[in-house]
C-alpha cells in the first residue's frame, strides 16, 4: 500500500514534499504512543500484581477460592476467569447476529427517510452511561426476567435432565445469563454502528453488479458485501468483545457476584472486571495486588482471544 | 479548523490553570458511608466561612491509600486503623459520626420487626447452616410468628464496604464457626448467597426474592422503609434499629480506654444498645507538611462538632456524645506543623 | 427446468427469511432502546429544572444542580477527545498507509485491540501512577488523559478500517497528479472516509462520556464549581455514580437527571455531527 514518488513535478512547491517524511513521522509517533501507553499499563500492572502472582503462582489462575480476609488471604481467580469467558462469549453470540441484522437492515432494506433516525437511535444506545444499564438491569429487567423467563423455564425443565442443571439457580433475575443479556445490549450499538459504516463503504458497482446478476438481497449480503468488509467486520466484533470483557458497572449490578464456578445459567457468578470494580476501592496490601494481577490476567485473556481471531482470519484467507 | 480548535482548548486550559484561584482549598477522600453528611457539612461550612472542603467517596481502602500517598489533606475510613498501623504511617485518627447495620428481609406474611434474631442465628444463616425460615432454631426465638416454609436466600454486599466489615465483625464475635470460617473483613469469602452492589443492590435482590435476608445501612433501611429484624443485644434485650439505640451503643463505649480511638462499637453493654453499630473515622498526618492545610482540616471538624449535629441527624446519622468530642479535640494537640508546633489552637 | 424453479423458490424463501430476520432484530434493538430510554426519561425528567444548570451539586436535603459536573465533564471530555482524535487518526493513518505488512505495524495493531478491551478502572489506575501520585494531587488534566487513553484505540481502529476500504486507485490518481502523499491522505483519503472516522469519534465519545472508574482515581470529583484543571474536578458520571447509590431520594433524582443529560448530549452531538457529514447516496 506504500506509495513511492520518485521525482517531484515542478508545479508543486518543494515544501509540500518536504512535509511528507515529517507527516509520516507524526503518524508513526502517534502509533508508537499507543504502544507505549499499553506497555506502560502492562508494566504498571505487572509491578503492582507481582506480590500476589509470586505468592500464589499458578494457583492464582487455577484455584477457585477467593478469600480476602487478611487472616487467611487466598486468591484463586478461576471463578471470575470462567465467568468472564462465559458472559463475554454469550454476549457476543447474542449481539453479533442482532448487530449484523441491524446493519444489513439499515444499509440494504431500510426506507431512506427512516435510515438516519434508526441509525442514530442505535448509536444512542452506545451513549447511555453504563451505570444506567446496571440500574435498569437491576430494577426493570431483572424482575421481568425472573417472572417471565427464569421461573417458567425452571418449571418446564424435566427433572434429572440436562436442562434442569442448566436452568438451576435462584429465579430472581440475576446471574450469568441475565448479565450476558445486559452485556449484549451494551455492545450491540458498537458493533451495529461499525458494521453499518463498513457496509456503506462497499462500492455501489460491486453491489449493483451482484443484483444485476439476479442475486437476492440475502445473497448480495452474504456472498458479496460481507466478504468485502470481512477484515473490518472482525474489527467491529473486537470492539464489541473488548467492551464486553472490560465492562464493570453494569455487570456488577446483576451478575450476583459469587466467586465460585457458576453451576447453571441462572446461578450467580463474577467476572474479572466486576471483581476488580467491587473490591478495589476497599482493598489494600495483598488484596490490592491480587486485584491488579487479575487485571493482568484479563490482558492475557484478551491477548489469547485476539491471537486466536487473527489465526482464524489467516486460515480463512488461505482458503 | 482543527488547529484553531486545539489552540482554543489549550488557551482555555492555560487560563483556567493559571488565572482562577482554586475553589476548594482542602480536599479529603475515603469512606462512602459518611460521604452525604460530610458533603452537607462542607456545604454549610462554605456558606458560613467561605472555606471550601471537598470530600469525595472513593472507599475506605482508597482513603487510607490516598492519605498515606499524601494526595489529599485527610483520609476517611469506616475501619479504624490499629494503633501500631497508625504509628507506622505517621497518622492519627478520630471518630466523627456513628451508624448502624440493619438486617432486612422479605418474608411473605411476616411484618417488619416481627422476626427476632440473635447474632449466633444470623451467623448460622449466613454460613448456610440454617437453610429454611421454619427451622426449629429460628422458631424457638419466634413463638407465634407465622414463619413460612421457605428456603433462605442469603444476600450480601458484593463490593468491599465498611458495612460488610461491621456486619462480619459482629458475626465473628457472636459465632465461633463464623470466626473460624469467613471471619471479619470488608470483603470475605461468603459461603453462600449472592452479592448485590451497594445498599441498592442488596435491597433490590431482597425485594425480588421471597425468603431472602440481607443487610443495609440504617439510613438506607429507614429511607426505603425496609422490613427489618429485631436483634438481641449483650444485655439480652430485644432492640429495634433506631437512632436512639445506636446512640445508646456509642454512649456505653469506653473511648478513653481506646488508644488512637481504635474501637468497634459492636455488642456494647446497655439495655437499649443496638448490637451492630460502628463509628466512622478521619485520618490525618501527625506531622503536617503544610500547617495551614492541617489547621483548616481540624477547624472544619471542630466546626462540625459544634454546629453539625442537627444536619447529621436529619440524614439519619448519629452524632458523638459531648465527652467523646472533648476527647477528640484533646487528641488534636499532637497534630503538628513542620515547625513542631500544634497546627490547631 | 423444474429443478431450477425449485432452486429459485428456495432462494426466494431464503431471502424472505433473511429480510424478516433483519427486520425483527432491528425491531428488538429498537425496543431495547425504547425501554431503557423510557426508564431514563421517566426517572430523569423529574429532576430537570433551572437549578440543574445554575447550581453546583448539593448535599442531601438541599436543592442544587449539576453545573460543576457539567462544566467539568465538558472540559475533560473535550480535552480528552482532542488528544484521542489527534493520536487516533494519525495512528490509524500510519497503520493503514505506512505500516503495510511490517511486523511493527502488526504489533501496534494487535496491541491497540488489546487496549480496546482494557477495563477502564485499570486505565485509571495507570494514569493515577503517572500523573496523580507524582504530583500529589488529583487533577482534571489526569482525568482528560485517562479518557483519551480510552477513546484513542476506538478511533485508531475505525480510522484504519475505513482508510483501508478506500480504493487504491484514489491514492494512485492523487499521487499521479503530483500531490505529496500527505496531501493525498489529508485531502482525498481523510475526506473520503470522513463519515467513518466520524463514527469512530462518536463511538469513542459515547464510550467516555459515561465512564466513572477512570475518573474516580484521576480527576476525583469536586463538590464545588471549578475551572481549575490542575485540581480535583467534578464530572457527571462520578456524580451520578455517587448520588445514585446514596439512600436519599433527592440525590437519586439528581443522578437520573444527570444520566438523562449524558444520553441527551450524546444524542445531540451525534445529530449535529451527522448533519455535517453526508450520508452516502444509494
């Protein structure tokens, strides 16, 4: 993609070209700044989290006892780690088809006069402070979810079946599934808005030629426009996943916050980010270090998830 | 366009940074529980003296961290620091107001104040040893109360908080199994139940779950008219969670025998003392780097002791008895400036 | 012939299902928005009055408003966004135009995605270590930097994505006309992808406008009105967070009013920004 210019035409002032390397350096500096910022965060976390990590070693990620009492401090983060993976995956699974649907609707199907209002409305969802999602989840969504989803499902689950295990827990609207749904609502606008923007960049000729060949809307989207923006689409998904992994406030209100492994969809659990948000303010000493180490673990998880996504993308490109 | 924009912003920032005098001349941070009353006092104080004191609730742990790091003029904590811990950090502390923790529940068919609990029973419930409301142990204290055959859902705070610290300290003092198990801290390894964020979170889970029990700050229980339990105190009396009963707990406490004011007001003697009561504390450096700032902080709390009782009571806080206030003022003599002279009086 | 007819019917059916799915999920998303907005408006509107914009945050039991938090939020968000837009657009441009397939580019791209998902509380913690602890005071400036660190990765990511979608022919024709590369980028590529970059900026603004955690450890908060960015500064999210969790109904009402104010501002900024950018024609 690099563009090389060998000889400057006379018309243009030399100054314009002289600025080229400076501009490149500016851009490069900005990119490096980001790198340094993240590097700084990781170094700060590593220093802060070291006391806990060195004390508990591998037990920090495999142990499932989280006991902040200073008399018997044990920090094993397996519960929050599993909770983070489950809620983020579930939220992504729910939000991605919806975000895709909304984006396709806006770009391919929506009547023009409605396009902008609906698009703006979806973006507005992104602008609601996360504490509002938390409180809405707790006061409005949870009672509804308990009465109209959890209770009937628990009653309908045959005794002894896998469903009964899946639907076990306290039917009061809190828990893993409820938190995943709230997360899905929160990451939806990020993904929908970015996807719509990407789909809009597909050149009209490309789409029109597909339609001209007699393709249906579904076929145009699935076989032409979606593959065209595939790379960017992964970026959109990452935006959503990123927010889901790191979200604190809304999840904290509704996940039930117990540090063990969740036994069912309605059981309470915790995530890394919610544990940090819950305990950081009051923590000191080793507990504070354990929470910072937890932050480091979240970074590691993100690394792995992103690396896997890259790998999948590369394999797909080869096919 | 972007350039002018940036220039305008930079100019604004420079003007703002250099031109205008700081609105708040002292700042403090820490415990969440007393934040509303400190804010109230600061508001009246500014109106009367034009001195601004900015207090922000970042949590007791944060309050300790920030005063040790010296990023604020005073810290605040719901959890008193032990005398040796104070000495190690060159700090001293004093109490300001008192609050209580109230067990609340959601029991269909049972009215507020009808269920009686002891500390021992409460601990067994939170340990998951007592699983149903019609358990014989609960029933033995509650003759004639229609206890339902419902499983008990335990609700606790998910965030580290002074409220949890008081509550678990109380359970620790009342029940050896609790003391050997989860113990006392602002966050513990809860054996059962689910965690709600803040008083709001606990209250919402309790309201949504029939058969649940939780605990909240007194001000919260009162403002939201929640169904509370009656507790048995050290004198063996059944007491209601009221401001007068919290004050009774504070009145019976032996502050003068507590070095560095390290004192929990749990399970105090006195016929009407509410058993889960505690004070909240202010932390200051014994040796102030800026004598004026130290003086301003202590002047503020002196003013609050003199003029702040009514405002505190209106927000459902309990204030300190006069002899305790006198004791605190005496302790301020050891707060000195860089020159070694007391900063206050 | 019959086979092809059946195939056509199948394709038609597939299309109907697809279209119906898109319609239904859009309706679901809009319903969720409507429900949340309904709660927000019914709870928040009661707190709207003139005091909200003229008085500072009160203690429980006294009338007051949010002017200190509004001004603080505007100052910190604007400053944070200026930093983030500068870094984000330049970094995104570097990734799209200069980095190519270089290893360093891949590293930056990868780490930017990691930064995207950093829990905001950790960003706050980091900024506390570099800007609050050394200077011994919480400050609005530290708050701005924390917000910028949250916003920049979003802008970088979207900028790179939309620039990459610009046809190479555009770049080639620009250079062929004798323009310096930075002219081509500024006048052709940035202009062509303005709508996409704007979306990135808006999403970033929406994200930081409601963030509490990074501000709590950097800007702290201020009960009183202040222009001074070198000292603790009030912000709407922190005020909302603190007031929403107090037991007092008047403060709770103020918190909901503040939340409505944030959502309203995000809406207004989105609308204004969109009015200035052209929706692609179809």
